[in-house]
C-alpha cells in the first residue's frame, strides 16, 4: 500500500490529486512554486506544503529527506524544465515516477471549435488574416505556433488588440511587437509579483486583468469584446485549462486564435488513472484482477513498479539511451528526430568535436550533464552512475557509416544485460546524414556504384580500389596529399579528385583537380574525397597472368593453381591470412586483393623473395600486404591469429607450422601444396594427427598450349598436389 507520496503540483490536476490524497489520509509532500498556488491547496495533518521553485539539486535533497514511495508530476504541460528535473532526480534516486497529463482537446481542435464561421465575424476583415500571414486561400481563424517566439513573429504580421492568456512569464517574448503597451491585454493570476512584472514591461490600468481561471465561454467572449481584441493568444492548455471555452468564446467574438502548441506530446496518466492507481495500493489491476504492470508506474518513462511477493512494489529505473548521428557538424544538417532526442536528454556524451557542433560544453547546466567522452566503457559507466532517464550519445555523420556506433552498441548490450532486474534499459539508434550522401548531393553525383573506403586509423587498398572502380569515396584523416601522390605514382594521376572540407559548416570548401596536380590550399580540416577514374578496369582477383608479376629467379605458383588455392581457402574481405613460403608473392597478392579490408602476411626466408613480395605488392596497390622475413613457424609467434593459411613451402617443418597455428586457438581454413610424394605423405599424416575437418585433396596437372614454328603443341607442367581442411582445435 502506498502511504507516502511526493506531489509536484501547481495545476488543476495537482489540486485535484492533493484533495484526493488528503481525503484518503495518504501522507504527502506537495510542491508548488507560488504562494498563490499554496492558497488553493487543502490543508491537513498528513499534508506538507513546500512553496518555491526548486532546481534539480534541491529536488534531490527534498526527495531524499522525505523518502516517498511514489513521485507524481502534475506540473504544467509547458513547465518542461521542471518535468525534466523531476524525472532526472527520480532517476538518480531510483524512485517510482508518474507523469500526469491533461487531455489536449485534440478532437475539438480538429472539429468545429477551431473552424472559421464565414460571415459571422464581428469584423469582416478578420477573414483575411490568413492571407496576411502567408496562409492558404481557405479562410481560417486559427494559427498554431511551436513556441512563443514563433507566435510573436506571427503576431507582428497581424493587426488589432491581443488578449494574452499565456501567463505573465511569457509576455517577455511579445515586448518587441509594435504598440506593445497599447495592443496587449494580459490576463494573469491575481498575484502582486505578476502585476509588478507586467507594469515593469510597460502595461498598466485596464491592460492588466487579474483573475483566477479557468473561464467560461461567456467570460472569454465578454473579455474579447470589452478589450476590442481581434486576436486571442493562448496555449494548448487542455480541458482542465479551459481551452475549449476559449475557442468557443473567440468564435462568437469573431477573433482569430493563435495557439502555442505543447512542447512535446507527453505520455502519462490522467488524474482518474492516478487515483485508481493509489486506490489499488500502487498497482493497476487488469480485468482478471491481477496486477498489470504494463499500466503501472511507467507513464513518465523514468521508473517502473515491479510486483514482488507480498503485494509490495520496488522501483525499477527505466533508462532510454539514444545514439544520435548528428550529420556533418552544423545544426542545419541534423534531422528533427535527432534534435528532439537531444533536447530531452539529461545526459549527453560525445567527443569534443561532436559537443561543439551541438553548442555544448562539458559540465552540468540546467539540470543536464554533458560528458566529453567517446570510449564505450566510460560512457556506460556514466550512464550507470548518473541514473538519467534519457541519455544521448553523439556520433559524427550517420550512426551506421564508419562511426563508433558498432562498438558502443556492443557495450550497451552488455550494460543492458548487467542491469537486468534493476533497470529497464532501451537502446535506440537515430540515423543522421552521412558525409557521403551530403557530398554526393553537392556534386550531383550518384553514389550507389561507388567504392567506399575509410582511411581513419587503418590502411586501405586505395590503388586497387581506384583502378577497379569508376567512383571511389574516401574518408580521410587529412592525408589528401599522400593519397594523390600514391595515385600518381601508381599510374592513376589523371584521376579526377573532388575534395570536400568542413562540409555543411561555415568554412565549407569544395575543390576539383586531377590527382597529379594536387597542391595544398588553406587550412586543414575534416576532408572527404570523391575520386573519378574514367579509365578503370576490372582486373581479375585470381588467376592473374604470370607475366604481370615481377619474378626474378624465385619460383612462382602458376595462375591456374592460384585460382584453385583461393577457391579452397574461401577468403573473405576482412580476413587475416598467412602465406607461408610466399616466393615471389603471386599468391600473396591475390590473397590481399581478395581480403581487401583484412591483412595478408607473406612469410619468406629468401631475401630476394622478400624484395619481390614488396615490389609486387606495390605494383598491385596492396597496402594490406606485409612481407615477413624469416622461417616459419618461429616468425608466426608475434602475428595476429589468422582466418586462412596457405602453406606453399615448409622446408620440412609442416608439423611445427601446424602446431604453431593450433596455438593461436582460433578456427582457420588451411590449404597446402606439395610437389613430391614425400611431402604429400607427410601432409596426409598431418590431416589425421591434427584432426582437420572437411579435409580433401586433389592433384592438378596443367597442360598449356605452346606455339612451335607454325604449329601448336601441348606442353605439360609438373603436377601439383593440394591438401586442405579446417583446423578447429
């Protein structure tokens, strides 16, 4: 049974709930911001009234000292900061929270109450108001604004007196209106401090109307006629705030209505639902009489009541974590979805550049904590320690395009699992506009057929990518000069370079030039490249002709055999691959081309072979090919565990090589070649002793056509054996 409640009031709903708590003799601490609000509340032995505005720290102190079983937020729909602070304080203290929401009169707003009655206006010219403010041809008497500032801009274009029913706090936004003191009639609460504030702004006499609402249709109509007001300015205050009566009164008076919409569409409970919840002892009851936690204390998206044995409830904190792609860095490049989630967050984390782009600095202000961090473990720790209900983590560009989202999601999933039973954690990813889509649109170039590379902290097969694709998009780390030099040295100096720097920002620049004509201009910045190679060619990844390689005196694996080797290894794009006994590096090059985002380690003990491997790697643009000089298995010890291994030469150390690979403790695909029967026998024995799975073997004899004089003859090459299998233990 709930016996102790903290109620944040100041509204009709808050007063009704306060009366209910007093009637049910439930001990309550009721918080209101003004002495006038205190006067409207009932008194009682179990009722403690706290008067005055509280910031988040003061709320936490009050909640901690009072120790409620439940916190009810019945503050005004427009008191957004108060609600955010209450939620954050409840989240930090792990207290159950309910948000009380009032009906928005949505049906009435879309119906006759908001419609124009043509010909029934007191002033015929009022039907032209819509045209004056840029509306549609259809005459309407109602205009909606997202904020008081937007409403002020609309009112600047309208004529006539204005009855303002938004409260004294909002008058500041209207002070710039022409004829403010003469046109404005402010209806405010009868409080001295509010009257004083109106007078300080230049209002006086009959322009200040002090009355307590809500008001009837007749009263609204009478005030509009008495003040000769052509416009009614109101908030979307719902039924409890007398919104329908305002609309009906304005309709009768022929006055236009400007409505300031609610900041957000909130979810929560009605007054009656909260009463039922309190009546049922802290839990809602389904049709079968059992507790229905889906409708319990989750209305505010902060904490839930979890039913346990004995009928008691314990709080379970709800945390919503949003990963936001903020675009290129300017506010204009952020989506509305990102802006909305960011505005709701009590904790914001991101790298310094992301925070700067959003106009944030590390620290705490207005109840929000801003953390300069990008490491997943630090972010997760901050989320846990803060207990914030709404967290936003900022990512550059699009959250799914070369961002830190992937690693962060893994960490957040682990955090969610860790919090099971204590917190209900939801994770949401909100995409942004990527630099690729933005830059391509600026260039008016489609990008669906572009090769996409990122040079952020890793090497890419740039030459191979540009040589094999007409379009290549590159995320850089400011190494544009190095990229252009590499293209020029690799025979691709005619590649057209589009260089975009500080995209969407005030210092945005876009340059166009051939790679060989690169010259540094201006300051360094965040740069992306779009490369166009009209002379691209799709050269084969396997079976490259022998004459394409630099050879010397070192033996080379034939092109037909290389094709079978790659087929058996099934190399994937991000694989780590070993080539043991690499020779000239012909197999290594084809492996590197296949594993374009991985890395190939070519192991060779012959210094001449090492030099050939390096030169052939450069010729084919294989920046992911590393020559390792030495003898296997010794040199394998410091290398990362592979996904695939080709063994082309063993020097009699096959068993030792396989043992070294087994010590890597990672499943891998293995293929080895043999030209002597002794090596074949040893290899088949290793298949058994090392328990290779999916093992197989074949013998390949390539016979090629050779012209002799005016004739053509077949010339057989030495047969070669291939043995393969999966090393799984």
